[in-house]
C-alpha cells in the first residue's frame, strides 16, 4: 500500500497534464442539417443528418405519414425512428428506405400504389415486403422499385 502512495503524485501530474480544457468529456452534439429532400404534388419530405424523417405540405391522403390528414405549414417529425436512408414522394403517396434496406410506404392508396395489397390509404409508414431495396421511383398512381437482388417490383 505504501508503494501506491509514493506514485500518487506522479499519477495525478500525468493525469492533469494529459487532459486539457479542450478535451471533450461530454462533447457537444453535431449540428443537425437537412440531408435529402423529395417533393410530391403538394408535399415535401426531408431527412435530417441524424436519420430522422420530416414532412410538410398538403396531407389529405396521409402522404406526410404523421398519422393525420392535417396539412402542415412547417416540417413535422414523422415517428421517432432515426434510421431513414432514402425518401421518395409521389403525387399523393410517399416511400422511404431505412438503413437496413427495408421499404416503407404511406399515403394515398386508391390505385394500390403503396404496395401493401390493399387500396386503403395509409396514414403512417407501413413496411412493404421483406426484400432489401436499391432504388425506388414514384408517380401519380404507381410505385416501382429495384431490389438489391436485381428484381423489379411495381
């Protein structure tokens, strides 16, 4: 025990000089910025640098994905997930791909454009299938996508 006390001043000095006021023991969070944007007929989607999804604009068919049909004049966060990678906007429906490659869709679905085998509008994002997706394109009443295995779905 005596030996520890002999080295204690040295340990304190090494620790003191090894740290500086610039060391970030509790670093400030990175500033958030808009990373991607997609626009539909009368709505917009955007991804923030933290992976969160935001939407605003006309929402009569749930194309914002916030669980309502209320128009939004400024961006509102859609859900709490922070793993969104890509976003796509059709006329009145929207899609997004998460970092795991899974496809999610919401909004107007009268022409089965959401892709969940119903024609009922979806007010929040719903997962579509189990594949992993590489690229998506949306139109007025259709959606088409390329999976990572090279197959095309519409």
